[in-house]
C-alpha cells in the first residue's frame, strides 16, 4: 500500500493550463541564456555593419585619447574631449542600446512570453541554504550546464582552429609587410570567422532552448494528487458544488414562483413599482389579514409583465423605489409584509385609496428603516 501511495505521488502528468498560468503569474517562464547570447551578438554585428559612420567616429574618439602635446598647444582642452565622450555615450545608447533592448524583449516574447511579476524577485531564505546550493550544483541542471559549457568551448574552439588554420599561409607573410598591410590581412578573414562562430552559437542556442523547454515542463509536472487538488480548487469541493446546485435550484424555483404569481394580479389592491425594474403587488382587505399580503412580485421582465397586466386590470400603482425594493427583498409571495414596513406600506395604501376616491394630492415621501434600504442588486445601503 505504501509503495502504491508513493508511486501515485510521482509527477508523471503534464502540467494543466491552470498550473502553467499560475507559473506565469509567479514570473516563471521559459528562458534561454544561450539564445540571448546568439541574438544579441548577431544583432550587434548587424548594427555595426549598417552604421559604419558610427564606428568610424568611435575609433577617432579612441584615437584622440592617446594623442597629447600638440593638441593641447593648439587649444584642444580636456573638457572638450570629455564632452565628445559623453556625446558618444549618448549616441551609443541610441544606436545600440535601444535597438538591442527591443531585440531582447522580442526574443523573450517569442521563446517563453513576457510576464512581469514581483513574486520572482522576492528574497527567499532557502536561497541562503548552503545544502540547497550544493544540491543545485550537483543536480541534473548543474550537469547540463557543465556539458553545455564544455560543448561551447569545444565547438567554438574547433571552429576558430580550422578558420585560422585555413588562413595560416597568408598569415606567414605578415612579417614581410608593413604594419598597415599586416593589420588589413589579419582582419580580412574576420567576417568568415565571425559568421562561423555565429553558426556555432546558433546550434548551441537551439539545443539550449530545447532543453529549457523540456526542463520547464518537467518542473511543472503534476502527480495524480495534484490534479485532484486542482480540480477541487477550480471546480469546487463536493460540499461547495452541492451548495451551488442548491442555490441554483432555489433561484430557479423563485423565478418560476414569480412568473406564476402574475396570474393572481386580479386580487391585488395596489402595485408598488421602482418604477420599471421592480414591481410588487399587495392585497389588503380589512379584517381578512393582520397586514397586507404579497401576492405577486418580480424584477426585470417579470416586473414589466406585472405592470403591463395591472394596467389592463386597472389596478392602482404608486412609484416608490425604496419601498418596492424593500418589499421585494424581505417578503415572500403569499406572506404578509414584515412589521418594519407596516408604517411605510400604510402611507402608500392610504395615498392610493385617496387617489382612487378622487382626491388630488402629491405622492407622499416614503421613509423606511435604514437597514431595509437596498440597491437594485439586493445589497444593503448602510
């Protein structure tokens, strides 16, 4: 039994979409240092090729720092050189810094997406644990990083060796030429060397990206228990689901009861409205009941049907949003209104009675207790 339990806890299942989403919220996305190295070097070299004027200015600036004496005599100050250097720094940021930053963002977006999360930069005590550090060094990831470093040295070293070996015959004659010619001959094979090294870095980047994606999914794998727990979190535990079903059944029953109550409108004494979103039909006959009885109520479409049918039946109405909502949310169909609403309902019925008997008067201002003031969603405005 114990072995079965241990096996069930092995993380053999691929991560769910919810687990991947939570990982992103914590700032965990696929990242590859080797991809960034390749992309930044390639983009940097490309920028150097399309901005030769900038490189020339940069070399002139560097040359100026090593010239002394005559320039000072002819009025070239140190402050002027510093000003030129600052200007060059600004140009460097514009020409190289901003484009390379944009390239970095686009690269991360392509390989693993971008997500800014403060959780990923929180300081954790476990990071200071030397035992955990040793485990990370001798873990599978540590071994992969070692193999990757050795592969990089071997591959780039081999490429450089063969490119230089190919050009050895030309390099042997450098001692017989002047410095300018020797320098030109030396750099003549640089484009070939750089291109070959970039291809080597591209291969390493592809391998590293494949590993990082595999390792990312592996770290987020789930056990059968993890899947069960996530299901409970997302879809709810059985007790919660049962409660939700109960509430849904109650809501459906209430809606059906409100729809059916429209048939009883012929017995209504008065209608209290919101004026259109809520409608409550009251019945009150002196001596029949202690207080008015709610014989129909509704909101939205049902309220519109109640108002429409009451117009056909010629039932008197009064507009009082606070009273209509208070009766709707505190009283059930077929039951008497609560005692806290006696005074307010009495004022409303008295007004309707007087209007029905031909008196011309303004609608009274209905006041109800503060704890019975609701908004249209049933929330108390206290």
